[in-house]
C-alpha cells in the first residue's frame, strides 16, 4: 500500500506546464508560494505520491517524494556539490550496497553523503568528515531533511589526519582540493582490495591525486569525465539535443587498494 | 575482518603492467591461463582481496572480487548490455535503495539485473522478464555467478502482457526494442508517483517511448545521453583525454507515474 | 605595411579585463558607448590593428578587424545562424578555395554567406537564395558590413525551384527546414563529382535529407555533429573545461554528386 | 565545363557498398588493386569526377578528386596530423583568405600545410618550417601530390629561431611539442593585430603555451577542443550516433597580437 505524504517529509512539486520543480518540507499551517500561485501544505499532506494539486491561480502541479538525485540537487548549498550524473558512476566505482561501511572526506553540502546513506541502507554506515564545522552543520541539516540522519556519523577533520573510524571500511570517497593528503589515511582504513573514488576539478589536481594513489599502493586507477546531454523530444519539433548543456563538473577517479608494493 | 576469496566465488585478476582484467569463478583444481602465463586457482583461493599473485612466467596480477560494474561488463553476452556509465544514472533515476521491489522487462544478458539485485539487497526483490527463454537462461547463469540469485525472480513474457507480480512495485525498468508496448503494464504495476526508466538505441524509438509515457499518465519525462571520456594521466606524457572513446550506448529515459490525467 | 583602421570599416573592440567583444562600423563623429565608458570613433580611426585604446573611464580595449568567425557571430540576426565551429567543418566539406562558384539556399542572416565569400575570394562568386525578401535584405546588409558585397549575388527563391545560375557550380550548401526540396535543383546545377553540404536541427530532418540525397544520385554521404568545449587555462586555478557549453547547434551533412545511378 | 581526371592527378575512389575510400596518383600503365578487385588507371583517366567505375570482380566505385580534408587524411604520415575537424576551426581562427601570407612552424607531415595552401590560393604564400629535414621531405611530397607546391616555401628551423621570412605575415600557426618557444618569433613576424593559432596534446603544454602568449603580448586567447560525432542514418535502423568515436585529437588555441603591453 502506497504511504501518503506526511508532515515532516520533504516533498517535490512538479509544475505540469513548464516542468519546473520545487522542494520543501511539509509543515502544518505552512503555505507554498510561487509565481504560479500558492498551495497550503495541508492540501498536500495526506495525498499519495503522484497526486495532482492546483494552486489558487489554477496552475497544475504533481506531488512526489524526491528521488535521491533530486534530494541531492535540492540541498542547501554552501559548496560545489557532486552532481547526480557523476554520483551514479561513483556509486558503481565504490561498489555500494546495503550494509556497507563507507568513509567520506570532504562532506561539503552533504549531497553525495545523501546518496551514500540511501544506498548503504539502515544497516550500513557513512562516516563523513570536513574541516569546516559550518559546512558540516549545513550538510547535517540537508541529510536530516532527507530522513537519513540515523545512518550518518560526521566529524571535523583536517585533510591529512587519520580517520577516527573503528575497524576497516568497505569504501572510501575523497572530495578535497588536495585529495592527495587523504590518500594515506584512506589506505589505512580501507579493507584490502576495496575501492576508493574521488572527484577533482582541474588537470593539475587530477595528476597529483593519481600520483599519490600509485605511490601509496592503489592499483587499477581509472580517470574519466562524464558529459550529460539532455535530449529534446517533441512531437512537432522532432528529436534533437538541447542547445545548452553542462560542460564539465569534474574529473572522476576510481582505484582499488592492493596489498604490498608492485614488484615490477 | 576481510573475508578471503573462496572456491565458488567470481574473482577479477588485474594485470599490473597492462591494466587488463580477467574474470572467472574459482574452482578447485582449475588453472587460469593467459598469454602472460598460468596460475592455479588454488594459489588464489584463501588469499585476501588485493593480494598480488604471479603467473608461472612471472607476470604480476592483483586479485579482487569484481565490483558490480565489472560483474556487468563480464557477463556472458547474448545481447547488448546496459553499460555501467548508463547504469549509474538509471540507478538514481529509479531511486534504488535496500528493500525495494523492482520490475524489469527485457532481461537481456542480465547485466542491469545484477545492479538492481545488488542495490535492492537481500530484503529487496527484482522481477525480470524476457520473451526469449534462451536469453533468460543465460542471464540467470550470469546472475548466479554474481551470487545474487536469491533476490531475482524471472519469467518469460511478451512485451505487451501484464506483469505477473503481486501488489505494487517501487520502480520499473524497460529495455525493449518496442518500449511503448510495456508502458501500460508498467503503469498498472507501479506504486503511485514512483519512477520508471528505460534505454533505447535510436531517435525514433525514443520518440515512440516518450509519446507512450505521456499518453499513459507518466510525467516529468527526462531524456538524456551520457558520454564517458577516459582521461590519460601520466607523469611524463601529461594529462589528456584518450584518443578513442565509446561514442554512444543509448538514450536514457526517466519518468514518474502521476495519478489521473493532465487537466490543462 | 599594416593598413590602419579606416572610417567605413567594421572593427572589433576586445575588453582587456573581461574578454568581452564589441563590433561596429567606424563613422566619423560617432562615439562607442559601453558600461565601461565611451570612446570616440575618431580615436580608433587611423590606428593599426592591435592598438590599445582607453575609454573615458580608463577601461582598456584592444582594436581589431574582426576575423571571419567574429563577423559571422556579430551579424544582425533574423534567424538561427551557422556557428563558426560548424562553418569550419562545412568549409572543408565543400572544398572551398579561391575562384570557386558556390550556390547557397537558405541565406538566413548571411553568416555563412560571409564565410563563403571570404574563402572564394574576389575572383569567386556566391549565389545565395532565400524565400524571404526581408531576410535577404538584412543578410545583404550584414554582407556589406563585412565588405564582401562584390562577390555575392542574391535572389528570392522558393525551396524547390531551380537555381537561376548560369552553368555549373563547384559546391552547393543547403540550410532549409525542408532540405530535401532543394536536393534535385542542387544536383542539376552542381558540376559532376562536386560536393554538397547542409545543416539541419532535428533527427527527422536529417533522415529526410539523407533519403533525398541517396535517391537523387549523391554518394559518400556523411552525417556528423560537433561539440565545442571551451577550456579554462589559469595559472592559479589550473586547466579544466568550462562549466557550461553549447550542447547542440545542428547536424552537419556532406555528400558528393555521382553520375548515373548505383547499379548494385 | 567539368575537367576530366588526368594522369598525374591524385584521385579518390569511393567504394559504393562499404563506403571505404582509396587515394592514389593516376599513372599511365598503373593498376589499382584492392580486396575487391583491380582497375587499370587507364579506365579512370579521362573520366569526369563522379563517374562510376567497376573492378574486374564487379565491385562498384565512384571516382573523385579528393576534397582538401581527404587530401589531409591521405598524406603519407610521419607524424600526428591535424585532423580536418580541427583544421576547419583553425582556418577560421587564422582568418584565412586568398592572397594571405602565412607562417607555419612544425610542418610535420604537411596535412595542415595543404589546407593553408589551398585557402591562401595561387596569390598567397605559406612559409613552413620543421627541425627535421626528413619530415620536411615527406611533407613536400605530400604537398606536391596535392598540386600545391607552387605556393609553399619550406625550410629547416629549430623551435626558438627567428622565422626567415621577409616582411610581415598575416597569420601564424604553431604545432610543436614546446609551442612556447615559437611564440616570440611568431610575435616578431606577425602584422599587428593579426591572429596566431596552434594545437597541443596535453593540459601541461596548453598551460605553457597560454602563459607564453600572454607574456609576449598576445590577447584574446581562446582554448577549445572539438568532439566530432558521426551519426548513423539508416531507413530501417533509425537515427543514432555511432558506437565509437575519436575522443580527442588536441587542444586548439587562438590569439591575436596586441601592440605594447597591458597597462592594467
């Protein structure tokens, strides 16, 4: 049985005509306002996902729970975020699955933390660290809005410090301006053979990151970038890519922890 | 404690010098053969992931459990497969998480089924259908090799037939030459508001798919394609994209089930 | 000896700090105005290309004659234009060279006509046609601003009509919503073996265009699209692609006129 | 009147069924051999471009003069060449036109020299230099095959040396592993305001090139790369990009010579 939308939950409104989306937490007595009119939260609470609602000016919306990528895009941003297109690739690179324990350094706004928490599930654990207490605070609010606080432990940490995590973790993710600093502590905490991944904005950082990985005993290093092209499909206008696109969001890196050093 | 590699498990050998990978199931008494010499399976069983092993001609390999993307790439192929780069995007589009019940139509070689099964976890369920019994048989062998048989139920089904699934599912995935045929049964079986996704190879199929989605009551339809560029990072040669790349693997589609029809 | 900039010429001002460009025709007594102050045309006339000039508020500019791509981008637009990135590819596809006679159908705003006229030179000839007299008028003004009127003959023509050109031409370019209509008259007017090229916005138009080419006796048909990525190179920030890019400007088509029909 | 193909000319054979192309110089008494049978050159000489010819095994070909891009692709290669897709962009960046005098450093195999020579025409001049005499010899043979020797002057030159060219040139092109070395001599020889362009393979070289340009007094520096995607258009299979593509051929750079140094 589909569970109705409840107060306290984050919802997504999709505007039928223009395809724009809006996201907020349902609060008793609150009202959603947009250029296309207003809707009291009370008209949304209790509805099932997929229901159509209308603003006081007659504009049609459909209500949803946000998917994880939408939760990521709708975080309150204090930093660059990991975009969903990159997050999907990284999820596979990190071999994410229910029950995993994952470490993340560079919490930022918590967008990628939300994906990690969703995919490791209630029995998994995400340990996330950032040097900026204010970033962490904002990120934890974003994670709470996504209803995932129970799976996430956060702490303040400088880039080169050892991760205060007990035992081994199943995957490590690095999103730092100086990713190489976090490579030795990530190696220490990772279970043998398990994956590390990261994202960096420039060719120079990519080079430094890869050099550190190879030096510290990681192998099977892969570097890629993803270009996402939206495609316009209209009965009359025909099929063609959009005229504008996001050109670059970062270089993605994946590697695996090997035991011992290369002989050859 | 890291669990050692065991007989019956699928392993991945990564060749240190050239970066090539090999995948097989560990069997007592078997021997791995390559152009770079041979290694008895008995030298791999019992080792931890990340261990270095050497062929009889001295070539160095590192042993791993394949990550989910590697399991996908190493399936025995009877059909085109969904590539990891696309699979990551689709995983987010389908809002995958532990415990979900997902329906897939167009099992093919089972590559994407493996990702679905990994992400829904032991408490989730993947219902997958194909019209070709021989494809299903091969796919189920691939899924078994990945150790995920317990979460997957498969059946023979023609494209337009209703899905023989009890109750509602949380997500639906379509990978068919005529995807529009599966849209009405997918609408019927999906919980309200929940996501549908699919992949198609041509502009014409994309157009037909989108038209069917809009006709049947899906909204928030998105169409994209992803370009993955490998980047070469070498101390001496410098940083630059690879000279060759995969140019196209399919158009990706995502949508959500709305209740009732658009008014406007 | 470098020729100084003269009244009546189109000039390009490049703003040193922000890299923005401005283009206009030098007129005695006129003044250039921008958010960064003003410069009397008289301070530019008589200067060599590459000279630095300053606005009354001290902003630094460098003056140039626009290159052909800049002339194309700075035309007064009444229609979509052919972008320089595509124009370069098309110039090679059409095998442009001094002295050639080229026919263009779909003058639009005359951007591509300017490139054609520059490359065929003073001994070449561009015959350009459009069904809209108002478009032609605007295009001819743009061509005049580029100083290329002497090489261009223009006329009003419906898409399917024969080209009123005497003798054979060396290349034909089609930029029409229904490009297939112009394929038979283009075949008639082209010298044997010589190239045709075109640009279309959608997959459906591409399909119709290619079908017409193959039906009418063109061979070696090629279809491509070009993605141009700007790369940011900064000493401090490092090297990386820009965050935004143009995602699509059109499908480009090239073909050659064969004699007689395919046998096989 | 279309001029028939003559002995001594380079021709292009396009194979009708498979779209493959072959290029050679027509010689009296010679025979073209391929996996699809043979054709005496005498059956081609005297035919117009666009004529259909058949091998002794019945395979259909169409004969053409190569377009400039095909001449570039068919050079005998001793080095990486500039690809047509990049060459088109560079032609516009260099503002090429009939009668221009252009300097090129890094002749390589002469592919780009061929384009330069075609576009400056019989009244223009291309001065091209390479440090390797053997490369120059091969390049000059390629240029001769294209029938363009009369417009090209070549010489041996080390990267940092002044260009032995009298007077000013209208454009300068650099294709060197250490492009920065050629920036000062290019600045010296260029007419004020006129364009320089170049191509480099790595992010590091790009950075060094741009730094040298800015240091020496060039402005309006642009860095881009082009991705060319072939599109498959088939009546039955539908429209979609090819599965494989060229991923990278180089970073392209364009700039203009300013007079004096930036004040700000």
